[in-house]
C-alpha cells in the first residue's frame, strides 16, 4: 500500500477542520461558477506549505484548484480566525490523552529571510542587514508547540517571553479550568533580563534562564533542546523556511497551520501506538 502524501487530508483531520470553516451560501440569482470544494482547496494549501512552491506554480492536474483560488481561500480563512482555534482543538485532544506536559516549557527564536519585505520584517542582525522576520516558539516539556508568533528580524529575543506566554491558548481536555500557564519556562541567554524575568514571575511562571556572562555548562541545554527540535519540525514545512508572503497574516496562517499539523501528527502516532481494546 502506497504511503499517503503529507498534503492528503484523511477523514479524521478533515472532521477537525471542517466545523471551523466559515459557511458560504451560494447566491440563488447569478450564482456564477460553483465554489471549489473546501477539502480540495485545503489540500492545495497544504501542498504549498509542504513543498514551498509558489502559488502560481501549483499543478492544476492535482485537482486542488488554481493557486490564486487557494491563496484567496487561505486569506479568507485567516480573516475568519480558523487556524488558531484548530491548533487549540488539537492541543485539547493531546491534553485529554495525557500527551501534553505543562510542568515546564521552552522558548526560542529563529531568523528567516524575507525576500519581498512586508510588515513584521526588519534588518536581520544575523544576515548582513538583509530583510528578515523571526519566528518565536514556545513548546511544552516534550516539544509540542503551544504558540508561535512572528516579528521583524531585528526584534530582540529578550522582549518576547511575555508575548509568547500570553499567546498560549487556554487548553481544555480535562475536567476543571483550562490550563494556560506552565510551571516553569526555560530559555537561553538571549532572554536574560531582570525586568522581563520579573514580568514572567508576575504571571506565576518560574523563569529558568541562563545568565549572561557566565560560562556554558549550566545544564539548561539538556532540557532546552526540545525548542530547537520543535523548530526543526516546524521548518520541515518548506514554506516556513523563507518568508515569501508580503502579507504577514498569510505567513502567520502558515505558521499556525504548521503548529496544528505537528499536533495532529502526534495524535496520529498516539492512535497507532495505542492497542485496540
């Protein structure tokens, strides 16, 4: 049996996505061309996310619709705030399966090139001042992405702990109040600043951040590496390795969708590994 392509949407994933999509009623008078099926268009969006191909080069023989159709649908769904709720739903499923660990989290940032510029870009200090953006990511204790944000490439990591912690959604899946704040947050030296450490503590989160000016070997790297691994998984989606989209909301939609797909893979692996009752 041939292995399914990563952009092929199975019934279980579609059952999670479809209820979140806005319903579009077709006009009774002058209806025009029939709307391309959402499921096929979603697969076209996933094809672009996985391969990094330009919208205009999306192969028509795949049946996903034109690249412009997929781009418009992605923009429409981003405006309707589809992807963050999808990520939240999948996080709740993971927590329900005891596959989410809030005992500690790790955060990190990663520069990407932004060839076409646009909002949330800046002169990258690690790329000779070329236009760039930066992905900021916070994961749970085993590397599941809890939230990801986008800033200009010149934004310092030290300013991001509070926005990242505030971006973590309230995760349901168990009885009682949703879980939103971790017990501990791990970060490297780029995040060390007394002001922001106080702000993190104000959210009732303990910061474990390597102190600037000290020698390496604090031991935090043995736990913080999960954030670097999560970036490796996230940037496996080729569309996220380089920012080609001028509109920041389109790139942020891809970013949220990538986080949601990582959660979905984890859920699928748990389902395969769990023996049938």
